[in-house]
């Protein structure tokens, strides 16, 4: 019988973010005997007093072992003892950290000397000043990881610039089930959602999904919508902004300044964006920075034509005018023109959707990503005698 790999993943998550979604997906698949060796995943997450946690509830629903690490605030040193105690209990062969805080804590606590260390780099957001301190500490943390996994070539170049050896950095894109979004596009389900949002059947729906943060550049999209509506192209369009975050107030202010109050709906945080793809005519990523965006893969799987800025790993996933329309970031006019082209050319939209879905089926399935990760983990473990003994 093949010995399973015991993996402890450390992540800071309260909601189902992109990294959290992919971690849960891997944990559900990797323990199956379909994979060799199977991987037994346990998850540690940081929990503050009184904090509700959708991520915890989801992991428990999937019967994934999950352990809270209590913390009183962002820089609570008690978490170091908590992590070491958990490693004593779980005895992992590998430790997997997600994002800068977890990377720093793995090295600071010495966990990297107790098991193989895989560090997942998801890119840097534009956070508050305190979080930027962690970003700078990545230069110190990641040099000691056995393997760093990131999601795009630009991110790999950035890590090499921080002193991480190139041969220790591997690119692995995110994945999505090709069946994702299928039920959302059924007529009954999409009609119900349109009615709930007071959207007429012939209204063209533009969709953006993601955290409301500065790097997503919702402001350029709002300006593009303003230009699109001013062009009077013969139909009514409505923008759905799905997600929440620190930029909400600024986005609401821009909506008012552009007189778009009747043309935009902010849904806030939702448990799943899947139903909204069921009514979308175009999906948009207006980002200034991206890695391997789940929102793009969701649009591809849900068969919604996409307009995206050509940033980060986006051009590694889709090709301009073959599987998406790609534009330069920070250009509302180009964004408006691309959206209008997809809304007025059914032939182009259908062509992009067909090719994008083929890419999902051939390159971005959860099964292929799981096998790729297990190959990496096995390679790292080959140098750790405790696993092979």
C-alpha cells in the first residue's frame, strides 16, 4: 500500500477567496485513491475572537480536518506557539503556506526545519501600511522554502528579483470544473435572478467578480460603462459588481459622479458568484494586476465571453481575439470598445466562448492541477528522509 503524504496547509481565510477555493478543491480530490500517492490534507487558519468564518464552515462541510490558530490581532506572537503545537499534533510530511503572512510565520517559527516547505505565492495586493510590512518580509521568508509555487511568469520574475532561486519557483495555474456554471445558465434559474434584480429580459448584463480593491480598477470599468451608455448603441446595459472590499466607498462615489446609479448594482459579498454568470452577456476583468484569475476561468467555464486587461498571467491563459478580448490596463475607452464589440457581434462572442471552453477542458481541470501538485510534492519529499523511511 502506498504511503499517503500528510500535508498541513496554513492560510489566512475567512471567506472563499481564490486561494481558499483552490485549496479546498485540492483537499477534496487529493485524498482519493485515484491519485498516487494520495495526499491527506489538514488546514490551519487564523481566527480572531468573535469572527465568523465561511471558510471554516465550508471545510467542515467537506469533512476536511481544519484547525483554528487563535490570534488577538495581526502581529500576535502567540500564533508561533500555536503553529508549533499543531505540527506536534498533526506530524505533517509537508507544510504548505499561502501568502506573505503564512510564509513569514513558517520561517519565524522554525517550521521549515520540521518538514518540507511549499510556499504558495498568490501575488501582492495593494493593502494598508501594516500589511506592506509582510510583503517586504517575503524577501527574507521565501528564500528558505523548498519550493515556491506561483501563478504567472511575471510573478516568477518578481520572486527571482527578491532573491528566490529560479529553479525553486514553479508556475501552476488555477483550475475550474468544466461543469461549473452549467445550471446557472438554465432558463428557469437565470430568469429568476433577473427578476430579483429587476433586470428586463433584453437588458445586456456586464459582470465583474472579485474583491473591491484598488488593483481591480473598477473605476476604469465605470468610466467605460459611462462611455458605452453615452454612445447610445441601441440597447440597455447594466453592470453587476459582485464582491466587497475596501474600495466600495470609492466605487460608490464614482457611480454617483458618473450618474450611473440606475445602471450599476453592487451585490456585496456572495457565497458564490456562479448564479451571476448565468445572466451575464460579458464578463470583465479591468485589473491593473492579476495572477491566474479565478474570475477569468469562471467566465470561460460558464461560457461567458470575456474582456480582460493583458496583465499578469492572463495572456498565459487566453489569447487575444481567439479566446478573449485583451486590452491594456487603465484605458476606459479601449474597455468600452471591447465590451461594445462583444455585445454587438454574436459571431465573435460565440467564437471566443467555444475556444475558451476548450481551454478549460484541456488545460485547467482540477484533476490535471491535482496531479501536477502531487508530482511536485513527491519531488520535494524525495529529499526528506522521514517520509521515505
